């Protein structure tokens, strides 16, 4: 018997809040519906903080439901205050359009569009045509200010000195209008989003009910943190992006293979399509034996984001970096430095800074003093050490910070 899509989401850990849990479960079991989720196009790439939402969409689509991925070409010009302590920067329309196209290309790695399976829409197609007076008359009268300001996202900002601009205050109305429009044109019955979107989602559910007398639904995905309490996808270098130019496939792979042991089973459920039985088998061991499960997690997530070929290259590079046998290191982060500088000698402190393994000279000094700096697997102990040509092997050398961060340094130019 085929599993209800709602139960699939629930057992894999995707569901945080529901407008009507039993109603959604019944809906997804009785018919194939259209559902939607929105994406903010104010950045030129999604990051893995959006990945749980994308995978929830993919699971619903795999169960036969029609996905609508909505990019906020219009709402992105306003800015969603949810979860933000200050006003988002206002971008030009051309910039938002360019970002939207990049987001579509990333979503195509997870979702199918066309052939009745899915749509990629931009809300500027309908919101930009609205007359302000018409909006106030048609939908503004269905909103109560005293209810809106109870929204957690608004409350945060109202309590801060920066306050909440009237521009941002309108965001919830516009997002609710999206649901109303998608319901009317495409029969969309469900909106999903991150848990910080709860107030906006229930506003849309309420607007459809008040204006059309129809029942639609909303559910949210948990805002994920690691077992160590860190925000999902945040590293010392910043966000982990889905764009390979912002986060290389190797760095992307390394993020997943280095996750806390306590997160492996949960992440396999959320970020891969492995069955629960396969995940249970992979994670029944602990300690060093869990390494295999991490390798599977890293490979499967990287394959979805960047393709199987890049995932294989990242896996091979990762294995070679942790071995003494050499191998393909083409996917490792790399920097190119003039050979002439090695002839004169490069300060190890400058070398780690230029390789991006130290954020500053002070950081590099602390790293060396704490015994975490390595050149070709040799621990560096002297702050004044100079790295010269004799450290090069096949015109390159390997730097390592701590146990897991590597960078390949390539010497270029004439001797």
C-alpha cells in the first residue's frame, strides 16, 4: 500500500506546525493536489538553510503532487521582515530577475517542472499589476492590524529601535494574496514554508477562507539547528551555498562529512531519498564505524546539488586528502602562488592567510601556537618559519588547518 505523503513528511522529520493536521493528512491521501512554497530572490543563490524545504517539496512531488515553486519577484522588492532584526536591502528589479533565474536552475536539481508536474512562477506577474486602492478594497479589509502585530516576525522588529517600516508591514498581505491568486488560478490547496513563515502562511489560509469561503491549508518545516546548537549551514567561512561558485562541490561535501555524529541519522532522513530501512542500517553503529554513514550522507547530498560526477570527484578528493597515498585532489580548494615567491621564501603566516585557512595574521599565529597548522602533514611550530621551494612536491604543497580543513597550494610561473 502506497504511503500517504503527509506520513512520509512526518516520519522523516519535515513537519513543525500545521493549520489542520488531520485535514492535511486526509487531503494528501485522497487526491493529488497542487501545493506551493516561496523563495526570496534577494540573494543570487539558495543556501542549505533552504534545503529542508526543497526536500519536503521533492518528497511531495515524488508522491504525485504538483509543485509550484514561487519566486518573490514582487515581494522581494518589499522584503520579508520575518526572522530579521533589520530591514532587508532593497534591490533593483533587474538584480532580482537575475537572481530568480539562478534559483530556478538550482531548484531543477531537485524538482521537475513542466509536463504537468510542476511550475516555476514569479509573483511579480500578478502583484505588479495590482492597483493599490483595489488591494485595500479587495483584501485589505480582511486583515486586522491587532492580529498582524502578534506575528512573531513583526513583534521582534517592533520591540527594536529600528522598528518596522510600513513597506515591510505590507509583506504579509502580499504573501497572503499570493495564496489567494494561486488558489484561484491553479487550485493550489497547500502552502509550505520554514517555521519563520507561520504567520504569513496562516494569513493566506485565513484570506482564502474569508474571501472565498474555501478551506486551504498550511504547514511549516522546522528551522534546523545542529545538535551542537549551531544554525544549519553556518560555518566559520559563512553560509554553505548551493551555487558551486560560492561553495565548491568539495567544500559542500566536506560540510556534510564533518557533521556531528548525533545529526547523521536525522540528516539522512531529511536530505536524502534513502529509505528509512537503509538509514537504520547505516546508522546502527557508532564511533568510527559511523564514518561510512557520513560518507553516504555527503555523497548523496552533493549528488543532488551538483550531480553525480562532481560528487564522485569531491568524494575522491576527500579520501585522498585524508590518506598518504596521493590521488585526485582536483576538487580540493586551491590557490596559485608565483614560484618566485617560494624561491625567496614565504612566511608560513602569510601562506595560511592567502590560502584562506586563516582569517588574519593574528588568527594564523594562534593556529600555529595551538599546534593546528600543517604543511605537507608536518606540524608547524615556529611563527617565523619560511616555506621555500624544497617544500614543493610536483609543483604543489598541501596546507591543513586542524583535522579537516585543507588547501592545495600550486606554484606557477618559471623557476
